C-alpha cells in the first residue's frame, strides 16, 4: 500500500490518496467502497474507489499537495474545535504574517524548516512552495493554506509555527531571508502542533 502523504501522528487528512495491488477482480467499485466503510473505524472513511494504471504512484505522480492549518486566536477556543485547531491567543499581527508568508513562496532551500530524523534522508532540501494564504475565516479563527508539490519532514508545521511567531511579535518577518540562507532549524520558529494540520487535497 502506498499513500500520497505520510502525515504525522495527530495530523488529519481530508483527501488522502492511497493505492494497493490485488490479484482479485473488482467488478463494482461503488460496492467495494461501501464494504470498506462498513469495516473501517469511524475515524476513517473511503470517499471514492477506482482502478488506476499499473504504474500509478500516489506520491511520485502528484503535482501538488495543499495543506490547511487552523489557528484560534481568540481568548478562548470552543471545545469542539480543540482537536482541529491550535489555540494561539497572542497572535495579532495579521498583516506582518502575510508579508512574511510571501517571502517563503518560491523555489528555495528549506533546510531551516525541516525537522531531522534518523531514518529520513533527502537528496535535496530545495522545495517549491506554490502558495501560502492566510485567511481570517472568523473573527477569532485563521486558516493557513500551504500548497506545493512536496514538503520536507514537518516543513508545513514549521512554516506555520514561524509565521505564528511573527504574528505574536516574537520574530520579524524581515528575518525570513536570513533564516533560509543560514539553513539552521534553530533560527526558525516552533513546530506548530500536529492537530491543527489537515491534508486538504492532492492533485494529479
């Protein structure tokens, strides 16, 4: 079995894509989907099932992934949102965050935004970030949209954590170019909590 994205523990997925190989002939994919959903736990649901080419790979064939990250910046967070958004009440500098986000868009070396792990190795730390949007979806809630073909380990969460530091006044957006140039993880902001992140969609 292969997946489009290896989401960290605690990260949600709205449109994860997986594939698997079978020697059995599946005649009715709608019935197969229904059967799978009857067997799966309530935390997991199959939205669509279809046959793919033999050489299809959900990761390598992907042209863009879009992640969404939710932050509650109000004094309190409603209990029903606690599993899906980061409560960050000191975040107030929205314009500064948006300006800092623009500095992270493009093809760059994102070493400073990668958490290193023994079993994770990259031939290159250069990644293309197509888009970062920050939207105020409610007076007390922000939505971060981060899109690109591929990302380093915890890169999206580190981008959000760094932008949150800018929003809290703990860091200046003008520091972003130097952080990228120095390629030092310690210079960037914190890793935003996993539960606020969701794989929104995968494009092929």
